[in-house]
C-alpha cells in the first residue's frame, strides 16, 4: 500500500512537473509573442518618429532656403529700385540739359557757360548757390544765371574755380520786370518777408491773377524776355499811387542743379510786349 502510495505520489509529482513545465513553455511562448509584438510596435514608433524628424528637418532646411532666397530677392529689389531711381534722375537731368541747351541756342548769340551747383549755404539754402565754374572758365561778375523755366539770379562773387550767385528773390536785388500782356513795367524785389513783390504798378491798373511777369531788359545787368513768375495777388502799396503785385516765382530754387551763365550783351533780346513761352525762348 505504501508502494502504491509512493508510486501515486511519484506519478502525481511527474504530472505536476509536466504541467509546470508546460505552463512555463506556454508562458515563454506567449512572452516571446508579446515581445515580438512589442518590438514591431516599437519599430513602427521609431520609424514614424524618424520619418517625422526627417520631414521636420527637411521642412526647416526648406524654410531656411526660402528665407535666404527671400532676403536675396529683397536685396536685388532694393538694388533694382536704386538703379531705377538713378536712371530716372539721369533721364531727368538729360532732359533738363537738352532744354537748357535749346534755350541757349535760341537766346544766346555769344558764349554760354554751363555750371552746376557745387554747394549751398545752410543759412541761406535757396538764396545763394556756389557754382563749379570761375574766372578761369570765363565767368565774370554780374553775369546772369538762367534755366529753361526762367531767370535764376546774378553772379555776385567770382573765384578761380567757382562763383557764387544770389537768386532774384534775395534781399537787396532789384530786377526790372514787365507784365507781358499789359506792357506795364515795374521793379521786382524781396518784401523783407521772403516774398517776391513787384513795385511801382499804378493803383488803377487791373492786374489779373496768373499774369506772367518777365524781365524787361531795362538796366545794364538783366536781359529781357526771361520769366520770373506769375501774379498770385495784388494789394494796395505803402504809396497811395501804387499797388504791390505778389508773385509765385517761375523757378523752384531748391531744384536748381545746372544753369547757363550769360552776359546781357550776349543775349538776343526779346521785347515781351506779347505773350512769351514760360522758359523765355523764342515765341
């Protein structure tokens, strides 16, 4: 009985051991399958993360390239705008010089000296200009400076390589003028407040706004027939017999760059009894 019990116990032990071994093998198999599954999931995650990182890096590089290209295009655009501005400026200068040469061809029988503004006095920016021509170039005192729009001023100082002119609206200058369509003469000067005014016009003369005023040619310095301005308004003068005629000047002195310097004796005089072109050329 003891032998049977022993055999039974031994057999039970073998069964338990076999069952435990089977469970162990089964557990290991399941673990291996789970591990394989986990590895596949991890591989997919890693692959996805790598792809995302790769796309992100490519996106960053692409964005950086776009940014560099954008900066390059901006630089090129600024350069082209600068070149375009230069071309427009040169074109305008060329046009102005052509008009100035045409004016001198039509009005100057002697020698005209072309000079460019070299400097301006900060304290009298538009009242005085220093030009890049002097007595070595034939410039002499009291020559007048003209542009296609009209009379600019008068040479007051001459150096060897430069000269200085005062514009027609400077204090102390008096320019003989005529109201062209009315044949009425007067003297243009600065009123002391920076405005150009024509004096000695009879109080009973009806002067329309917009009337063009030209140099009359009287006196020894200023040649006749060059525009100086247009009438903006009139009012009673300090003298009961005359009225003051205020002008909008023909020449914008802030834009003056190149002028023609001429002597009165070298100008073909035009009597401004009729309407004249605003530049002072032949009618």
